[in-house]
């Protein structure tokens, strides 16, 4: 007798999730052993209505017209079950980045926390940033006000020490000059998991990938600036405060809670990592991720045509729609299976208009597909 439990949270068919509470409750029911002592029990009782983000308050961009395909959707759900990062490898333009926006849009999880990686990127900048210069300038301003008050009476002194003055309170709080980065925001979020997109990790230095996975599994991090100044309880800004049209729409609008300079994780984030394979990662890195090669998306012709049609038709009325036959005719005369999806979409769009075939090939297609 088969007792396997259905674990379908993300479908990837281009439709918004209607039974959000039922689907997302599965995410909290299964907690891997490695996170059992780090995952906050108070978040297990998930109620979708308490954390629902109002429609229109977040721009999900390309997420609303992305079709993942059955195999990729299953890979996403496997990553959700195991709370492991999903590593997408493949050529540029094969839809790796789009998947993160699709997950956030379908499951209504708020704006994607995007972290574009460079050769100089560090784990620290992903966790938080401390505006030391801003605080120094503020301290100098306060010192200037005190000196002026001694020269000109106590009027300025009274103003500068007004308890209702936000700046006067801020001088005692280092946390006012700390803001969480994309990784820190994703780890500290409570109420619902956030989608963290770590884009083009193959551009990082050699130690970065393994350090990243260490932070994700530790599920907490220290902020030394708060510990040095002995701030027992504080709240810091989260990266995505500016992503919402209204501040009150943010699920954690009061900020992330930090105790004794230690940020303990709220909800395990949904982590999507992309790589253009400019270099190889360590075996340990691959072992701790769910790995999917985006070339597999091109193995099913009909699914590929559906993806292209949905993308092209997202902002068109029914009279101007592209149909599958039109897409097939546009692509039949070259090797579309080994051509990135973004190039195919541009090619089909240009095929409706009068352009010389040679111009289209040289202007749109990558050298290997010409």
C-alpha cells in the first residue's frame, strides 16, 4: 500500500495560488533535523490571512507569466520540503532568474529579495550593513549643538535633549544605523518565508559558496556593533521596506528583532541560486543543494512552445496572440533546443515583422545558434 504524502506547494503553471493557507501549512509541518532546534515553533501555526500581502502593493514583474514545467516544479517542491537551496545552472537567458519571481507571485510571498553577486561580494554585506559614517556625522552634529548651547544659553541644550526628539533617542541606539541585507532579511522574516534570489554565484570568490551555505544552516548571525554597545533589545530595518507602496503592507513593518546582538532566524527562506557555470563549485556545495540544469526545460518541445507563447501573450489582446503553430514555424529552421529561451522569444517576436533573415540572426541569436 502506497502511503506517500502529496507535497505540492508550487505548481508553476502560471496561476495564482487560491488555497494559500492549505498549501503553505505544508511548508511548516515538515522541519528537517538539521533545523529542528533553530526553527521557531511559534511560526508553525501558519494563518494565511494574518500575513496576506494586499494585491497591487508588490510588483512581481515576470513572475506572473512563467511556466516551470512538471520536472522543475517537482524540484522546487523538493527544495521546499528539505529547506535546501535550489541551484539552477545553465546558459544565460534560460529562465533561471524568472523562477524566483514565479514562486513569489504564485504563493504571494512578497517581493523577491535579490542579491546579485560580484567578484567582491562578501557574506557580511548580505547579512547587514552598518552606517558608521552616518553615525559619526550624527555624533558630531550633537557635539556641535552642545557647544553652541554653552555659548548661547541653554535653549539649544533643551531642544537637543528633548525626549520626544527622534534624533536624541537615536544617539543611544546603534541599531538606528544598521539595516539588514538580502540574506539577513530573508533569515529574520517571520510569518511567511521569503524568496531569496542569489544571482550568478559563479562570479563570487572561491570561498563564498560554502560560507553562504554555512550561514543558511546556522540560521542565526551576530551583529558585533550591537554587542559592543551592549544593546540588549533592538529593532533594525529590513532591506525590503521600500519595496511596498505602503509601509503598513509589510508583514514585519516594525523591523527585525535582535536580542543581545544576535539575530535568530524566523522562517527558513526559499533560496534560489543561479549559476552560468563560469566556474565549478565544490562537491560539498552541490551536495547541500537541490540541483537542476535548465537545459532540461528544452527537452519537451510542446512545453517550450507553451512557455514562449505565455510570455509573448502576457500583455496582448486575443486578436494579436501568438499561437503554437506560428511559434513552431518561426523556430523550425534552426536549433532551438540548444538556444536560450530569451533569444527564442525575441526571434519569434521579430518574425512577425519584415526583417532580413541575416539581420535577425546576427542581431538576436548567440553565435552558436546562427
